[in-house]
C-alpha cells in the first residue's frame, strides 16, 4: 500500500499508509500525550479524528489547549450528557441553554423536578459511557430521514429547523443507537472525556469541563447570581415572544409575523431601560452613572436611550467619554508582549479623571480634555462641563465597574450598569448560540460599515479583544447595580446579509478560514429580515447604520 509523509511540529517525520485515519495516527504516534487530542490538522486545515488523512503535509494533533479542540471536547460531552439523560428519564426533554461560571447551564424537563439525586445518577451514567469508550459514529442521511428520526424522538425544535434547511444531505452523529445533529465536530469515541463534572443548579444543572489554560483541571465555580437573573429574565422575554429557537423565528418570518415580533422585542428593551431610569431617579444621591460591557454590546445606543428616559423623569444627562482621558501615547502601559495595552485601566489618567469628577460634583465648571487619536495626545479645546442641580453624569467605558476608576467618588453617588448581548435563543434544544458569536457578528458588520475594517481583520483581532474582556470586564460584572441584555431575538436575521458579504471575501489561505466556514454555516440557518423594518432608535442600528442618535 502507498505511503504518505507527515511532518510534525517537533520535526518528527512519519510515514503512514494511505487511507489511515487521524485517530489511528494519534493512537500510534501520540499515545503518550496526557492532554486529550480531539482533532487533527494538516497544513492549517482541521479534520475530525474519524476522517482519513487526505494527503501528506505538516501534521498537528489538536488538543483541548486550543479553542477549537476544547469546543469539540465540550460538544462531545453534551452528546454523552444527552444520551445519559434519555437513558435514565424516558419521555423527558433536555435543553442546553447558556454558559455560566466556565460551564454550560441547562435544564431537564420531566415529570418530577430535577434534584441532587438525579444529577448524581446522570453523572454516574455519563462515567459509564466514558469508561466504556463507546464509538460515536457519523452517518449521512437525507433531510427527510433526519426529520423522521427527530419526529419519532418528539424533537419538534429540530424538525422546525430542518424544514428550513436547504441541504438534501445531512450528517448525524450516533451514540449507542441515539442520533443527534450538532453544529461542529465531535470526538470519535467517548473515552477521552474523563475530566468533567455535573452539578445541580436549581432548577437545572451546570456541565463543567477544563479550560484551555488548565486542560487537566476544572475551573473554580463561582455563583453569578445577577447574571443568573438576567438569563432568567431573557427566558421570560422569549416566552412572551413565543420564540425559543431558530426554527421558531424562521416560522415567524415565513408566516409574515416578524414585524409584530420586532415591535414587541423593542418594547421589552424600552420597558427595561425605563425601569432602570426609574430606579436611578429614586436614588436621589446618584450623580454618576457608569455603563460597562464587552465589545459590541450596544453601550453607546443604550446610554443615549437611557438619557432620554432620564429626561422623562426630569433628570438632565451629561455624557463624559472615558476615551478623552487616555494618557499620552508614550505614557501608555505595555502588555506582556511589550506592546501598548490600551485596554488597561492604567491607560487612563485616573488622577485627572477623579479630580474632574470631584469638581463637577461640587458644582464647578470643568474643562474636559479631548483625545486626538491620530496624534496619540491629549488636547484642550475649550470643552467645558457643568452639572445642573437636576443633572447626572453618564460615563461609558469598559472600566466602569472597576472601583479603581472612580475611587475618589463615594459609592452612594454611583450607579453601575453592566450591558452585554446575552443570547437565550438556541439553534435547537441541544445546540446553543453563544453570546460571543452574536457579538462577533455584530462587530464584523459594524467594523466594515462604519470603520472600513475587513471581516478578516475583525476575526484576527477577536482573541485579543476576548483576553481584554476577561481581564477588565467580566470579573467585575457582579458589581453592577443592574444588568441589561442588549440582544434582540431577531437580530441575526438582519445581520446575516452584511456579515455573509464580508465573510465571503475571506479565502482558504486565511488563518481564520475555519472560523469563517463555521460562521457562514451558522448564519445560513436564519431567514432574512429587511433592514427597513428596524426602528431607528434600536440598539441594532448601532451596527447596521441608520441610527437616530448618530450617523456613519
């Protein structure tokens, strides 16, 4: 039989038989690795381990120390969990919902409420499946065959979705006679999924697994009570909208019910913003409103809409931009790579910012600096601020929840708001849509339409953006007085068109091409909604243009 040549990162040359699978290569040549290998890669292209090696080239075993490898590990655990639940609780329904505390939250709907004993039984059944190292097969079926399988299971959410899918052939995964459809690769067997935990989190569970930077352990569990509550609020919103998955929203579009859904979704946003304004109005000592959240959360539009609701309550909002308090370029702190760290809180002139705040709160007129980003220097252009008796300052920026930003200001004078796009809409009950994906698509669209950045540039920047958020934003989210979820259930139906236009420009040679393929396949699940149906004050307008608050 013919041989093909593989070259590994450690310069070890391998001669393997043509037709060999990646799994066989890993078992023969990398069995001494103690970190799970979930995928293979040749010349920068990723493959499932069950795939045959297509040709010679640079071979790389992908472990869970890499994002795509860890996602494959987590997705495989989801399937094992699903199988265990249906083994133990006939007629039940399991939903995989959202991330929380470095794990995945879900619920099991059955005759009796889930309890600690149920969780223990499920965990033990998962361990049995993993210890047996059961095969996970990948099979090709027609769309109609898949629909029939899921109808027999009672999975109406998957049936709804597949009725809108145009592909005539689909790939299903099979584990011990249980079939399912997943949007991403799975490991070929269950044996490598040894590190996990399943804990009770009323009324559901949290499935926990390692992180990239600690592939052998489990992250510390932190109970995010406020984040929990905002997810529950969003679930209530979806119940009001009668939309829980992509198939349901596609049905709304097909049945010409989307305009009403848009109006109700926008009204829910407005009602929550009004509630926040009312809460602030009741706190007579509040003089500084601090708004923080990760990239592409819609902070700017939210701040303007909050300002309008405050005016309704007789309060005058005065905006201050943290960007104007950047230190001069040469004084910017450096990161671990010796590059300017513009996302560090010390990139801001904290002493000057706090001094100005104190003067403003005393009633003084204060000249605010303006930052010239082209020159990387602060300028003084006569921009003066005075806070009226009925006024509040609105400060928007990523460091708003960090008390180091406003350490000179008494806590009673501050009101902190955390905003993020925390999606609860799922592809189906077993495949969730990540908050990161929603923000990533928002940013791809906005960066191109308003800033001239190509989609490839945005995707290349994303890992750095994410590191900055982990370091400067997420660790402070529970410090907020209130949280606001800026996701709109219909938004990916609008963003789809613009995002796909950008993603189609990225070729196979790009280092982000695999991510491009994933996002394109994901976005094609949604039916289109016309931009003209979107209100001009919508948070979505911050990304697609046409906002009443500003132009680009």
